C-alpha cells in the first residue's frame, strides 16, 4: 500500500484498518502520546498555528504538503517506503536469502533492543528542545524547531508501530516505557547519554541538529539495508525527514558564523580570537563557537558505542544492521577474514591497529560520520573566506572528551595529545565552554517575534520555507 489513509485517527500507508487488534492497540496508545506531547513538547506554544509540512505520501516528489496547524493536532502517521519485490539480505551470514517480513525468532531480542534504542532517541530530543520556542531568534527559526519536533514525534510513531505489530506484549510494554522515560531525569533517564544533555540555547540546538542528527542519519541508513524488511522500509522513509533536521543545524551555525564575521568587519575587529570585542557588539565569538563544536561532536561520537563491539558484530552478522551505504562497499559483505584499522591506546599512545573488521563495525560507522562532518566544516569555513577573515573551524581529535569506547579512560586534548588527568581539567576550558561562556550565550537568547526580523547574533536565511517571503508569518502568535 502506498497511498496514505488520512481518514483514520492514525494516518498510515500500512492498511492498518485490516489489523483490528493492532489498530486498537495503537489507538489506545494515541491519547497517552498526546498527553506526553502536551506535557513534554514545545512549552507555551501548543495553541498557536504553525506553518508546518505534513507527510502525505512516500514518493520522492510531492511527498509533503505545507499549511498551518496547531501542533497537538498534527497528523502523525505510520509511513513505510514501498516494498521491493525480490529483495534479498545484502550482508552477514544470511547474505542472498530473502529478507524477513516477520521477526526471525532467533533474533527477536536483538531486534527489539535495536528498535527500542532508536525509538528512545526520538522523544528525547523533543524533551531536550521543549523550551527553545521561548527564546527563538526569529519566527523562521521558531517554526523550524517545531518542524523538527513534530517529525521526531512521527519517528517515535514509526518505532512504536514496529514494537506493537511485531513484538506482542513485550512490544506494547516497551512502547509504554518510551513515554515514561525523560531526558535528563535522574530516576528515569533516556537510554543514551547525549539525549540526557540539556539544550538550553539555540547555538546548542544548531550543534545538536548538525552533529547528533547526523548520527541519526548514519544509524537510520544502516537500518535502511536491514534484512528485516519492516525496519528497512520504516527507516528509509525516516531518512527523508531527517535531512531537514541536519539542514536546520548546518545552516543555523552557518548563519551564526556569518553574523559574527559581519560584526567583526563592521567594527574593525581583525583578531579572530577577540572574544571581548565581538561580545561587546552582541555577537557569538569564534572561539566559543569552536568550543561548542568540540562538545557536541565528542558527545555525539559516544553514540556510536565502543569502537570494537561484539554486539555490533552480531547485529551485522545476523543481517539486522548494515554498515553505512552497505551496497556501495566493495567487499564480500560478510567480513569473515577482513581487517579494519581502528584507533586505540597502546603503550601510552594513540595508534592505528588492524582488528577483525566484523568487530569494528562501530568504528567504521564513526569514520563515516567523521568524514561527513568534515564536509560540513568545509562549508562553514567558506564563510571566513568570503568575509576575508583568516580563521577556520575544525573538528577535535576523535579521542577528545570521550566517555564511551577506546578513549573513555584517557584524557586527550583537542589535538590528540594524551595528558595527565589534572592537566586536562586545568586546561579544559581551552577546548570546552566555561560557565561564563554559557551564561553569555544564554544572555543573547531573547525572543524575536516580528516577522522578517532576526536577533542580532544570527543572520537571516538565504531563502524562506516553501518559497515564502522574508517577512512571512511562520507562527501565528497574535490573538
């Protein structure tokens, strides 16, 4: 089924009406989801009309429509990419076999865990961003965070559909728990560390959507080639929406950099490291932007898990989770005799060591993430070239500020030098924002609600949404 049924309570293209038991289960979950959304979704903006896009199909062209909607009335739905006839498993020990339409019994627990972890990230980011509307630098940006939020909500629906349809009572219980955990809660935290971090300001939000949503892209693309076809079809469509989230982050940081360089040129500030001069004129200085990159990038790297992992090896070998762009990789896609270079600490130094490729699945995925982030850095650094400013931003060393994996127990500078713990803590604010840095950023976060107007610390976007003019009223705040 490719057409989306919008006549039912839960829009879908999976013929939900033909499975009465599942339909009832999801309709029973629906009011609990709405309660969660109203409690933990965008604070203070539930009753306003927002110019949002809503998925109405899964075709690459014309898959979404735009219009005003109050967020609690948004038509969240269950959308799967079309089924590919004759598709076979492309990797692991089941390579060449037909993909599974039902859950293979021997992999039931492993699959459920993968779905739950992915599902847990979706409401977590909504919770992390729930107060950002109150300090939006423009109506354009306010609308963008709300768009990201409602789509993360739909991605939660995607995972809950899989849990409820394929995992019976266990799946229904897991679906309930997805609404009970809370980002940053001491007693009921979200599963992954990055999704318990605060997102108190817009620079943090732009960094999150640049880096952490890029991890989401990597994970979803790996699932999009899964041998379990319902997961593959679900995540293929999720990737369509994920691209916008990364766009919001990348262009958001780019607009901050643009405005900072404009402030520097307007006021004769020639030293790119002049923190006081830029802050005097209400901009976000370049060293602080670099520190925020360092933090969000390093925290996101932890999401890939341990570089050497038997769990990742088992998921790959079982045909459940592929590598990034698996079909494009030129090898046997089984890795029984292959090796892969991994950075590890040996003899007090960071060295590149060849390890069995099957156990280095996470390391390879992190490498793909790093390569993708380097492309983002090049785009950001073009702003300095255009503005005639001799400065460049960079990614810190992959071992910097890590809490998971090979580098969790060592202290490494942004350039990759292992140093004593005491020295690292003494110098950490060379690389990470201090309390005063964060307080300054927060002081800039003032709500701007005039259509077409932007806060002083960020430039206007190059184009509006869906071809709208610069002064378009993206959120209707007037009574």
